[in-house]
C-alpha cells in the first residue's frame, strides 16, 4: 500500500503517533505534540527512531519563523 504525503495545511496526524515528516526536504521520524503550541501553530517533535519519545532537535512547527525546522507534510508509517 502506497500512502501519499498529506499536507499539514490539509490535515494533521494524530497526536503522539509516530509518522514520517517532511522537514526542509528531508524525511524524518516525528510526532505531533500539540495542535496549537505556544506560537498557535501545530507543535512537532523530531525523534531519533520510532517509539522513542525524546526529541533529538528542538520542537518545531509548521511555521518556521521562530523555530528550527518547517514541517510541510506527513505520512503514516
């Protein structure tokens, strides 16, 4: 089964479920932490592997002005 990338502008992944994320053209493991983080944008954590909850980089949002990365799309594992 091939799953297409889903734009974060169209739909967000389930909270706390590990998914693949497109972040600045790279594919990384991560999960949605909060639909409206401190900045009012969805807040993601990038993880070093599936099943680990500890992020390896700063939290990031779909808006990159104040963050370390910009999440543009996601897809289920």
